[in-house]
C-alpha cells in the first residue's frame, strides 16, 4: 500500500519537510507522534526552535554569563 493511500497529501508534505530538515526518517516522525503524543505541529515548532538556536549560535549570539546566572538562580 502506498503512503499516499493512508496519509493525506498535506500531512505527507509536512512530514517530508520535517525529514528534509532533520536526521529523522518518516517512520521515526510518525512513531514519535503516535508513541509520545507529539503532534506534527509540535514537532515542526520544536525543529524550527532548534534551527533558530543554531542560527543564533552561528552568528555568535549567546547568553551572557549574567543571563545564565540569573536563570540558574531563579530555578535553584
């Protein structure tokens, strides 16, 4: 049975876009959604956030030591 027979085209496109942006396979993305309740929208948002963080780091944008200390103090 073809994947397009089971999953609607719009979801297939979104899954394929996640595959292209990550090291995950289609099966891993679908399994994560089913086994852990992580919706496709959640996965897309998470991947986008990680990519934004990597791009910021590549630009040299890091938290200052004071910002890190502030967060650590708030939660310790």
